[in-house]
C-alpha cells in the first residue's frame, strides 16, 4: 500500500525543532511520505535565531513545480512564508494545483516578538492565500493581528473564528496556548461554520516547546492525508503534540524541541472535547477515531 504524500512549504530550522525539519519528522512518523519546498534558511538553535535568508521566488517556484510534476499531494502544510513575493507565489500555485487539503499555520510573530511576515504580505495572505486554504491554525496573537481584534476571553475566540471564516477558509483552529483566561488548561477552538468544538488539555510545565505550531499543523495535514475526518484529525494532532511535550528530551540550553516519536495513542495525551468553553469534555478513544477510505478531490 502506497503512503499518501504530504507537502510542507515552510522555512528551515537548523536546530531541528521547528519548520521543515520538524514537519518531515512528524509526517513520516505518522505514516505519510514527506515532500518539501523551502521558503527560508535560518541559522538557529534553542537559544535563538542568528540569521535568516529568504529563498528567491524563482527557486521557490522551481521546488513547487518539481513536486507538482511527479509527486502530487494528498495534503499540504504551509508554515513560514515570510515575504509578499512568497505568499503571492504560493497562493497562485495552490489555486492552480487544487490539492485535496491545505492547512496554513500563519507564522507572523516569533516567540521573541519579532515579525516573521512582511507587513505588505498580510493583506495578500488574507485576500489571496486564505481563499484557497481549507484550515488556518493561528495562535491568539496571530489571530489578533490578522483579524484586527483583541482576544481575551473564550467568547472573543469564538467571535474571532467566525470572523476568520469570512476570509474564505473552510475551517479555523484558534490555538489557546497563549491565552490567559485559563491557566490550568490549554484550550483550542475549532469551527467550520456549521460544527465547532473546544479541545482542552492540561498545561504542561516545560520550557521545551519550540516548534509546537509546526508539529500541530503538520500532524493535522498528515491525519487528513491518512483519511481522518476534520475534527478527528485535530484530535489526533493535538494528542501527538501533547505526547511530544510530555516526552520532550530536554535538548539544548534554551527552548528545546519536542520529542519526535511514533504516536503511542496514550489516553493521557488525548484532549477533552466539548461544545462549550469551560465545560467538562470527554476524551475520545483513539480506536473510535474514524478514517475514511478515500480523500475527496478538491472541486
């Protein structure tokens, strides 16, 4: 049986904890074949980033065309794009390719507060890229900047998700790790406009959390490529992320990477799923998570 192909279009992390390097590990460990198009090169470790260079648009296009010619994707994950030219290139390419599923982790701001997307690219992101994307996964600061609103409460998060859906994306997952409304749980909110769910997990006391957004979005893309239904793919990805945080090996002297291992399907890593914020949710048995035999083609 052939493995499904998942593309990642993102920046490289020489420290191995985020970006392309993290995506490749996650995609392969969860059972798919990874292909990549690199948008940026970085010189970084667990302490910080020393240098960043953007890949020329022509080289980015060449990578994408090479993949298109021979290795069609079952799913695509987008990470750090960085420049207006890169966003334009990727948006136009994906509009023509029509991949079955596309998830965008809109990397805007580094953990140190530095902006990682040109200001001129923000409008292109929401007006040209989001309409060809199925799911976006912003954290709270990214959602605030993209949507022009303050987010401090669960009601704000739900309102932000509703506003995000007006950009043309089919689904939104707002990650709550940066939220302060609940210091015991990390609660994410998913909606496709018709269905919604809160997915909550106990916060883990660790500084080794570098690359969490990359791990989550690449795990979602892989789960969808493997045939998991929309909400089930979020549950799988969040469980895999929780496992990585729980087993983080403590590498480096700064903010280290997560653990990259096969998914154990441990009950303790599964999120609690509920319809309302703060409501006692249920953990889903991983055996009950549904996979469908064939991925539908994008219309």
